[in-house]
């Protein structure tokens, strides 16, 4: 499996906003080899530190202090 596919596979385990942060705004297909390796490392770390709790605004589950329902962070 190539590194780009590994990035997309890990991206399914984190919220979209975390994926964008890890990619630093660059699409994986447009990354250099060094960028892709660094992104893969950040995504892997993000999956390890994932915390799940309840949003104080809408009451839904949130991940890493980000609510996927209402978009609040904190």
C-alpha cells in the first residue's frame, strides 16, 4: 500500500477538521514524499490521542474537543 492510500485510510479515523490540520491544507495527491511522510505521522498521532466526550452545546459526541454535529471546538 502506498503512503497516499495509508493517509486516506487513517483519515477515516479522525474528524475531517483534524485531517485538514494534519495535511496542512495540501491535498495528499499533491504532496511531496516528505510532506506525505510528515502527514502520515501527524495522522497516526491524531488517532492515538483521540478523546471522546459530550458537546456542551448540542449534547452530541465530540472528538478531540471538536463536535462534528454543531462544529464547536473547545
